[in-house]
């Protein structure tokens, strides 16, 4: 099988013909309609855009471009991606974008058939989320130097991320108005624009109060900055900045930075709650999952932990 590295695949995609104006306009209209109908997150729409633009550039006008897309072209493009080493998960995401696009074409009467209907979704391995031990989380939370305004911000940010199980996209641009310190809750806008209320816990509340009173006034450049967490100067941190922040403090705490990302903290939040007896439905609400089946993956983590416990301590393990 002909495979390539991610860098080689990016280079190959960059070498494809430029996107035709007709296809670019069609993709833009689809994304506008999809956002209006479904309220998908910006990251999802950007992913759809990249996947459809890649397909359109590969077609380079064959079959009339995206407008005349046929099942044969989809099979050929999927085979090309698979041959070059795109993962099953990446191909499944691409197929989701194509199916959504073809469904939109059907609804608006632009075509009478769905060329994606014959394509089966790739089988995805069921991976177990990686979580930190509770002692590792404690070490990570203690890592920032809280005598410094940026360090105090980092401590409050890490405490809140772990206490509420936040996605990095939810945390980075969290409005200051989303915090209710008196009630100890956080209003979070998650995927699909769905809001949820999450209790933050006493420890996170304590560090957030300190950050707001002592550090944020020194970091923010203008009083009307809407974001809860700010960089020096008052801008909201990017997702990449939060990513690097977590890895930097992981190294200080003696945790392998390669093992840790903001999402691992979310997995740790869910796993630790489940280990201490949390109800699966309650966990679903706290995480903002639209389907309980997504939350059920964490039961596998608990099951694996029990297996390891028996193997280690049972006389016939």
C-alpha cells in the first residue's frame, strides 16, 4: 500500500489545482446554510470547508465539479485518500462533510440523487480516553507560580478546566459574564451553541476569586475586555496558547508533556467523577454530550482499571 507522512500529504494537497470559483461559491453557500440550519460550531464548519475544498481541487472540474459529483468520483477519491495513509477517523470525518453537503443539495432540489448513499463509514477503533491519576492532577494544579499575575491566572484556568471538564475551545473565549461566583456555577456554550450550567467546586471558586481580584486587573488593558481569562494586554488566549500552557506546567509537575493536553484534563474530570460514583446521565449533562453513547466510553476506563486491580492484587490474577 502506498502510504505517506502527514507532511507529505499536506504537500500533495497543496500541489492540487486551485479551487474553481464555481466550487468555492457552492461550498460557501452550503456552509452558510448549514450554519443557519444546524448552528454547528465554527471549528466543525472549518473542517467541512477543508474537506470539501480538498475534494473539489482533486476533481478539478471532472464531472462538472462538486455540482455534478457522482458516486464513482467519491469512491475514487476515498480510495486515493486511503492509499496515501489518511486514517479511518479522518476519512469518516470527510464522509460526514460529504453526506451533509449532498443532503443539502437534495433538500434545495439541486439534484435528485445522493451519490454518498453507497459509501459505508469506515470502522473506527474504540479508543479508551487517557486520564491522569488524581495525584498527577494535583501536581499539575500546584505547578504555576501564583505569586506572579500570569501564574495566578494559569492556576485559576487549570483549576476551572479540571473542575468543570471544559473543552479548550469553551475555555479560551469564555466570557467573564458566564461566571456566577455567588452561586458557584459556570454557564458554558458548547458544541452546536448548546448552553449548560456546570458547578465549579470550592477550590476552583477560590482560585477564580483570587485571579479576578489580584491578577486580571493587572493583565487586562481595557476595562471592557469581555473574556474571563486574558493574556497580558487583555486579549483572549488562543487554543494553542492554552495547549502550550498546559504542557509547560506539566513539565514543571514532572508529567510527560507528550501524555498531556487540555482534552486529557477533560477526560480526567470525567473519569475521576465516574470512579467516585457519579451517575452517567449527570456526567453527560456536565460534559455537554448530546448523546449518552458518547459519555459511555468512560465506563470502559473504569472497567480497565478494575481489570488491572484484579491482575495486580488477586492471588490468581
